[in-house]
């Protein structure tokens, strides 16, 4: 699914500014998709040009006008058509795991630090997923948050249980053949 389609999906939940859409990506969709302002705003502009999203400007005191985006009937149709298709296979990309693939070249202290930092990052992501508790999440939001929490917790557990595989090689001085 591309950024345009995901923006349409976010707008099915209600009108939103570009900033609010970015927050949904950070808070709810981070596990499955990364989007920056540099990709969200061009997507919203294209969706507006195509008639799938409407945009109204709201005046703000001492600030530039705020743009509020709404999905149109045509946009809702395009979005529903997109999600009715069989999803493409998941693609997984991780710079962290790519680094760990070559951990045998790193000092044990560096490996341990990278693992500890990853565990702490995942703990923080679980806290972020749980939110502030002020708003009752919808069933799909509960599903996504629960899924994300389970994935992050599984990663923490795996790292704790298997870090020795990388640290032991470094402690034993095992290095790749030169």
C-alpha cells in the first residue's frame, strides 16, 4: 500500500491536518509504514488534485492558515477498491538486523550496547502504542496496537534470550575469515 492510499485510509477516520495525519503514522502505523512530512504533503496535494480529497483552510491567529483535509466520495471509493485487493506480500527491511548480520566484526561492548539500545527502544514503542488512555481506541486501532505491542514484546524477548549468540562470538574472538 502506498502513502496516498494510507492517507486516504487515515481520512476515513475523520478530517485531519497534515500534522494530524503524520501523528497517526507515528503513533499507530509506525510498525507497518514510515511516512515523513516530505511524503505526506505531496500525497495530499496529489489526492486533492485528483479529487479524492478536499482541502479547506482555517485561519489561525498569528500563524499561517491551517489546511484541513477531508476524503471525498470518490476518494472513499478508491480507498475501498484498494483495500479489497489481496495485499502484496510483506517486505521487511531492517538496518538493525543488517548490522547484526555482521556483528562478528564488532567488539562485544558495541554489540551489547546495540542490543540494549534496541530493547529500550522497543520498550518505549510499547509505551507509545498504549497511548495516553484519554480516547477509547476503535476496534481496528485496538487490533493494530495489540499487534504492534505483541511484535515489539516478542522482539524484546528474542533479544534477551538470544543475545549470547552474538556476544559469545565476540567474546571468543571469532571473526570472519579474512
